[in-house]
């Protein structure tokens, strides 16, 4: 999906990059909030398009292979489903529905 976003010159909007930016600034509080998406850091892929200036983790072999040979799909978004898997979406409307489903799943006891 990130590959698809890069080819369309879309922002990556990657939560892990924001977490990394906040870890670097020692401001990460254990969860992301809406205001965190405006963090002023070149690692914030919500604020700055394209790839961040460097890696945010030490990728393993399978991650490197996936980056060299990305899956062919038309998905642009993904979010956790709250049970260890992800829901994928082709457009923002679909993605927002998946985000709402995730939020409902997180509220259940």
C-alpha cells in the first residue's frame, strides 16, 4: 500500500513514522492522538510527503524482500482490525468505515 501511495504522490500517513518522530523528541505518550499528526519532524509522513529521511526501524529479511517485491494491489489504506489482523481499503471512505469498526472493536469489553 505504501508503494501505491508513493506512486500516486500521496502522503504515506504512517502512524509508526509519527511514533518514531515523537520517540526522537521524547514526547511519545504511548498512544497517538489527532494533534500528534502535526508533529514537526521530517519523519512525520502525515506532514511531509514521500519517504522519511531515514529508516524508523531495523527491518528483517522478509520486510526487505517485501519492499523489493511489493504485492500487486489497488489498496491505499489499512488499519488494524483489533484482533491481530488488518482491514484494507481502496479509498478513503472505505478506510474511514474500517477505522470506525476498529474503534468499536476497541470499546468492547
